[in-house]
C-alpha cells in the first residue's frame, strides 16, 4: 500500500533564521546599545553645558547693551535697586532676543543657574554660572 504524504509535508520551506542566529543578532545589538548609551548621555550633558555657557555670555552682552541704552549712571542705580537676580534679569531681558519670563525656569537649561553681578559699574564683573560641572564666571 502506497502512503500519501501528509498535507503539511507538501509545503516548500522558505529560508529562515535559526534561534541561535536570532539570539546572536539580539546580543550584538545589545552590546552596541550598551556601549552607545554613555556616549549619548555625555553628548546631552555637553550640549546642556554649552547652552548654559552661551546663555551666560548672552546675559553679559545684554547687560552691556542695557548700560549703553540707558546710560551708565541710570543703569547702575536701577541695577542696585533691583535686589534679586530675577529683578535684574527683567531689566536686561528686552535686550535678549529669546528671553524667557524667568531666569531660572526656561532661560537656563536644567541643572544650571546664573547669578548676575551685583555691581555693573565698572562693567568688569561677569555672570557666574553654576551647574553640575562646577561654578564658572563669565
């Protein structure tokens, strides 16, 4: 008696990956990801630090523009009367093209704070930037 093949035996098998090949590919992708994540985090931190430094420089330019616009005497008296960094920031924010409402929330990137100089006459003291990498005076 001749045996007929089962219906599932008539199918042509398409080439496929074995379980070992799939696991090897997943392992390789995992190793590459494991090596790449610290670099991505470092790039993000460096980008935030560079942005904070650029914003501190922008504050210094805005202070210089403010002094030139209103005059040294009027600028010094208004600057002294403004008792906080936020009040001083409000004085110079019209001279910043991308100024935010708050100095600490929005203008400076997360984790960084800027302390504006308390005296702008003479205009030699710069903005102090504090962040994860330490304190820097600009």
